[in-house]
């Protein structure tokens, strides 16, 4: 997911050194499993996946809003399928994760379709491209960099996250215990993150050249893939995580997301959300932003 890629850019630029180890999984399910089992100190996940962790009484803190999807998450179909309505009685590949289920659920809802109107085919992220290209399915719920490659192969986008603005947010979380014991280490990682995002904005051509091999895209495609994303800076993160008068800006979005997920049985119940957010004293101070 290109929204997480500034972490790898930070490593390539030498910001992280040997102090941090980035662990990559082929699916969000693997990340969630290892985070639950304390094999990871931090995890990059979508907000809906975080709500599933909180539902199970896991105490976590959101340390960073990494990106907000504004077209980066998509449903891509084989022509001549032209829109979501054309997917009725078709096979759609989707990852067995909260994000995949959420995107598909919202797309069907907007198109006035029921879940029973399609055949859902469970495929992990690393199987999306092959399932589509080999004609195993009629459409796939996916995201960058698979999105760009399938569009290049002639795929047609019939739904994207710009139709559900603010609902798909990627965050970096740590356990509440790790946060309390290692606040300084977490904040150091945030500073490296913002340095890498700044490099991507100010030196886009070199950043894209560095990122292209991992993403298996051409540098021009790397830059194009960010057109469907917003990477909040320090100021926007401060608003989203701390807000005004103790009201984080992200809290309202999380509450709406929680209600939608409960309504569609993606959550058993609405979890308590206030404890997800750091206190003003804990998050990145003004003099430590760079």
C-alpha cells in the first residue's frame, strides 16, 4: 500500500538506521495476528481494522494518521462491465479483511445492491492481480499498487473511495503499554515519517525512483498512485489526533465508521473510542516536529 511506503522511503534515505525493523505481510490479517500476539510493536492498519482490535478489548493508541484514501481504494472490473449495477450475479474477489468487506459493503449499498447479488470470492492481496488477469473473477476489490497495474491492463474502475470521503483512513498504532513505556521512541519514528513525507513532496522524482522497485511500478506510476491519497502533515495530524478542547478531529469519523460497521455486522458492537487518542502532552511537541 503506497500510503505506508514513506516508511520504506525513510529507510532507503537512511533516516531509520538499524533502530527500526520494518516487517511486511501479504495481508492485513497477518499484521493484525502478529500485533495481537505482540510480535510487532507497531502496526499500520486501516481505521476499521483498528476498531476490530478495540472491540476485542485490546488497548491501543493511534500514534499517526498516515493517509486518507480519496480514490486509492477501488473496485476494478473487466470490460464491458461499466458500473456497480453490472456486477449483479458476477464474481468479485475481495480480501478476507475488515477493509475489503467495508469497501465492498459500502459500494453495494451506494449501488442499491445486496450482498447476495454478487458472489464474493476470498483472495489475499497477493492473489488479487492473478485472480483478475486470469479471468477467475469479474472484478476485484483492491488498492495501489495493484490498482495502477490493473488499470494499465485495461481494467475499469466501477467504484473508488472518493465516493465515501473520509471513511478510509490509515493509521499507525501501538499498544497502550508500549506507548507508555516507549513514548520517545514512537515520537522519533514519527519525526522520521514526516521527514520522508516532506522528501516525497519536495523531491518527488528522486523519491519515486527510490520507491518504484519495491512497488513494482514505473516512477511516473508511483507519483500517479498518490493522486488518490492525502498524506496529512504535522499540523493536520495534530488536528485529527488532538483537536480542539480535547475533541480529536478523527473521533467523529471513527464514530460514523463504527456505526456503519455495526449496522452491516462488521463489528459486534460499537467499541469505546476515546482511549484511542494520545493526550496533548504525549504527542509530537512543536519543538520536536523536525
